C-alpha cells in the first residue's frame, strides 16, 4: 500500500511537471507568433515603420505627408512597437491587454506624446 501511494505521488508529480512544461512551450510559441505578426505589420502596412509594397519606388517611406501635416503615430513609441515591447516584457495576456489599452487611447482627442512602457 505504501509503495503504491509513493509511486502514484511520483507519477502525478511527473505528469504535472510535463504538462506545465508543455503549456509553457505552447504559450511561448504563441507569443513568438504574435510578435512575428506585429513585425510583419510594421514591415508592410505601418505608416511609421515603412511600406514594403512601395519598395519599388527605391526608397523607404516612413511617414505620409499631406500638405504641412505629418501623419503618423501620435505616441512615441508607436502603438505597434509598444505592443511588441509589452508582450515581450509582460507576457502574452498582460502585454496584449496593455497594448489594447494603448490603442484605445490613440484617438483624435488624445494629445499623444512620449508614453514609455
């Protein structure tokens, strides 16, 4: 009886350890994929980081100019860079929540400015 309970205890601890390690790897894989998507956005359609689809012009366009108005992100760092930093620093869930809150604050009524993580 005693030996069986020791074996069961050790086996459940091993299974719990395996499941924890597996879930940690899954979360890290999802985190890397989300950061990849952010970088892909930055390289392709982000007005602050460049337009890959306009690379045929021979120059990298960082901002759009319309008249005398500079159109770009109203915060520094940009929202995509902020999301990248937040997810990298705080993890997938808390970093995503901080990024969503930052995007919600990016509106015409906001002054913007420097907003470090």
